[in-house]
C-alpha cells in the first residue's frame, strides 16, 4: 500500500487475546496529534495545497461535543503529502463524531432501537442455523440429514462446529431444558485412516508457506482450508517469518497472485444460487474455525426496530432499493441511484483535487438530495451542473444513513476485528470469507463502491488522493453505524485504532479481485456435498458405503484417466448440432470457445449485441449437473481435468448474464 504509515506493531508471532474493535462510544474524543515523521512514510511526494474541511454542516458540528484539533494546519502550509495525510486523519475524527452525534440524536427521538444482544445460547443456535446444521439440535431429525455437510468438513472445521454444540448444550442445561444429543454421538470417527489422510493432505508444508514466484510476488493459497493453514502455521510457529513479509520497506502492500489451479478461478457470480447458499454455509464454518485459532471473538448483533425515513432513495433498506429497481431494470444488483452517482463521479470527479475529502456546500447537498428524491425515478433530473464534491459528500451520506450497515449488523464487528490480526494473508482469509457471507445486494454494492475507490486511487497524480487518504476518509462510513453499539478503545489508543481501521479499508480496495473469488477448497467441499446429497442412501448402511468406495477405488486403478478424450459441447440455439472437441492435457476453455467462434463464422453466423457490434467475449462455457449445479468456467480451466473431476456434468455455451458482462 502506497503512502501508508509504517506502524505495524510487534512481531511477537502468534497473537493471544486481541484488543477490542476500534469503534467508539458517544463520549467526547479529542483528536490526536499526528507526528508525520514518526507515523507516516518518509517517501511521500509533494502535493497540492488543500484546506481541511468536513462534509458535515456547521450546525451539525456545533451540536457535537467536538474539540478543536490540537495542531490544525493553516492552508498556507498545506504543501506536502504529509500534510494531506494529517488532514485525512483529522477528517476521520469529524466523521466519527458526526456518526456518534447522529446516533445520539436518533435515540433521543426514538427513531433508532438499540442493537439487541442475543441471550445465552441464542448466538450458537443462530450460528448453527446459518451454517445449515440446525438439525443437530433438533430431536425430530436424524443424523443422516447432516452427514452430507459434516462429511465435507476438515478436522479443524469440525472442531469449530463441536465447540458451538458444546456451548449450546451447556446453555440449554443451565436453563433446565431437555438436553440435546451428546456431540460424541455426532462426530464419530467413522474412518480413522481417512481422517488421518485428510489431515496429512491439508498440512503439506509446500502448500502453506505462501511461496514467491520469479517476480517476487507472493502466492495466495486457496487449495487448503484457511483454518487448516492457520492451524499448521500455529504449530510450526511460522507467523513471525511471515509477518516480516507483511509490507515492503516503502510501506506498500505486497503483490499477491492466486496460485494456479487447473480447474481455474471461480468468481462470485459464477455459481448457481443453490451452490452459493452452500458456499455461504461452508464459509461461515471455516471463518469461525479460523477465528477460533486466531483467538478473535465473533459477535453477532441485531438491530432493534427503527423508524424508517419517508423517502424513496435515502435511508431506505438496501434490499428494498434493489427490489424496487429490479422492476425497472430486471438485471439490477446495485441501486440505480448509486450507479448514477458512480457514473457521474467517474466522468467528472476522478481528477478533482481532494475528491471525497473536500466537502461540498451543505445547502447545495441538501438541495441535491431533495431534487434526487423527487426527480430521479421520473427521469427529470439533470447532472449537468452538479458539483462533484457535492455528489461525493452525498455518496458518503447515503452509506451512513442506510438503516442497517452496508457490512450488515451480523458481520460488522467481525470486519472490525480484522484489524487485530497480525498476519496479512490471514487478514485476507477472514475478509474473503466475510465477503462470501454478505447478502447479494450488500456484496454487489460494496464491490461497486470499491471499484470506484480504486479508480480514484489510480488517478492519485491528479487528484492527490492516495490509497491511505481514501481509506482514512471512507473507513468510518463503512465500519461504524449508529444502530450498532460501539466499543470504547483503551485510553491513548484512538490514533492507532484509526490507522488500523484505515488499514483494513485499504485491504478491501487493494485486494478486491482476490476477495471476490471463491477459494478452491470451498469448491471441492461444494462438489463433495452435492455428490453426498445425490447418494444419501449410502449413509444408512456403513457397510454399503465402504463397499462402494472399494469398488470405485478398484475401478479407478483399472481405468486410469485417459490422456485424450472427445467430448460434446452444447451451443444453445447457435449451432445446429453439438460441437465435438478433442481434449488433451493442455486443452483449456478458451480453446473450445475459439473453436466455437470458428464454427459460427464458417456457417455465416454472427453474434450481434444490442449496440450492433459482434462480441464473442460475452459467451462462456457452463458446467451443468453432476457434482455442481451450474458453474461458469474460467477461460483458463483445463477441460480434461474438469471432465475427470465431474464426468457426469454437461457443458453448454451460452451468454453470460448481463450484469456480469457490464463488469
């Protein structure tokens, strides 16, 4: 990460109990003094002079218990990047105080309910429900209902499930309710040899050491469960050596690349809704197991009943906005008002000096909001004479005024605790699983926001907004919410908490491409879960199950995978017959698509888009059936390996969804 303060904390190895979140109570918090020579990189470039202002109105700020910053700079000395960073941190605290004050005012008006803390045992019960394991605590269900999911878990993941069951059992007994079944009846060692082999396979040193390629880039390993990687590193005490590679000497973040997988990279949106539901359940289990190992506490909050604004755009639940917009445009995944603001800011605001930090006029912002509420949906609003700084301030206000946090009340605390994880890759592991856990409207909106912020950072040489500046400005808008109770930091830790919050924000911006992928180990578990679901009868008799395994093993030994194979690929309504493709060990999906394009040209067919141009890139190969629901293949997928992994599946060439083609 460029221009980031180099305050990394200690390198004591694996951390124990970690400090609380950076969130704050609604008491007065004086802004800390920032010493540029101590906390900011000495390699900062000279920048343009910018005044330090806030995007909150003067009347709002006068009501807030705000203390004048101790060393507020005058505009005469704002001539270095260090000064800009100091002002960004100062604006951070103004936004924090604004959120605190607005939350206090809302509570006094009775429009915001306090976040509910779950009763003892309720959190574990909700966790089991979200993980798809609620039948484990139901007396009417049979063990066979959970065998499919439990059989896909690694030992580390299963231990996390067992800990939740233990806690729930104890809480039920304390309440003098009928106890649930003993966990030892659920986690039986059906096949000790298999468990040992799974542990051995998941613990290979070469897979968990994050090797470097020839260019010095670090590999992001996704073939092994994140929780298993953490368990192995904990045992091998490798955290200290990895921490040394956390940042480069100039304070920037290292370049991470996904390790090559012959089955390709699976991105969010490539799977069917049914398979994504299983991904979310498995992601919750692995994230919980990972946080147990890192000793990071997971808390789940629920918002109380709250009075919604009488509005059609601002203060409206995100899911409601998307649902209403889908009546206008069926493929909508991000609210249309946000799409319009992003489009305007990308056209007229990317090169604006201090965009996102320099505030607009409060009167113009209020007038702009009222006009959008009235004229946006009828199509009568014009963006021609709108000030980019006003739109940027309104964008941040839109996010702050959502009835529920964009990162959801259930996961907001976990996003905040990422700051306390010392190892960079383990931070990204938790963030990756958290992104998978978000509801689709929240995840799509967050991605659209991060893509815009990435574009702002890419024009740093013109707008003077570095990754650190943008992260510092946006962090409180995402990681704080007036409806979720904050926790107070230790006295004197406010500055460090602010820096770490901005640090997590920078990870979301810098590594968003990695975070919006589905790890390979989750894909393996989903395929195995689908296979188990289609063969549920095997689990009723262990002898039949073991016999079929033996038969399958002998069949594999007698018939090893063939080095060549000819398969048929369906081309829905485009070719008169299915297309035959000869596969070898190097055949990839992009090669099959090239053959498909040649066949279309030879037949005189062309693919015409809505604007009249031919775009073969809008087509993709889909894997359907077998051990997967529907899977859009990565162009670099090796097809012979995929066939051997799922011989019962069919391959179909068709158009990708319109929302994916727009990305």
